[in-house]
C-alpha cells in the first residue's frame, strides 16, 4: 500500500459519526418522526425526498431537527433553542 493510499484509508476511517451512513435504527427513528410530523405540517412527497437526502448527508443534524420539531409540536408552539436536545 502506498503512502497516499494509506492516508486516504485513514481519512475514510476517521469519518465523523454524524456523517456516517444511517443505521437501521436511525432510519426507523427518522421514519417514526417523519410520519408523526408530516401530516401536522402538510409535507409532500417532495418534502420526504428532501428529508431523506438530508438524512443521508448528516443523520445527526437531521434527526436532531426532527426531534426539535416534535418537541415544539407537542408544546403547541414554534420551535425554539430549548427544543434541541444534546442527546444522541
């Protein structure tokens, strides 16, 4: 293995956890949150596709955003900083 390929492999292995491919658990939580929020927000099929692309790009941020939206929805108000959880 060349030095360049070793460095490339090391870079791949050091990928940020939030940028890692969503696990089946991530996808299940995403689907649950999306299915809960979509009817309340009148989201369309195009919205679903956009959220899925976001999930593939950054699962932590996407699921965190859906959780924050759920928290705000349950409280019956617009989303605030307090709706964002640091749990992951």
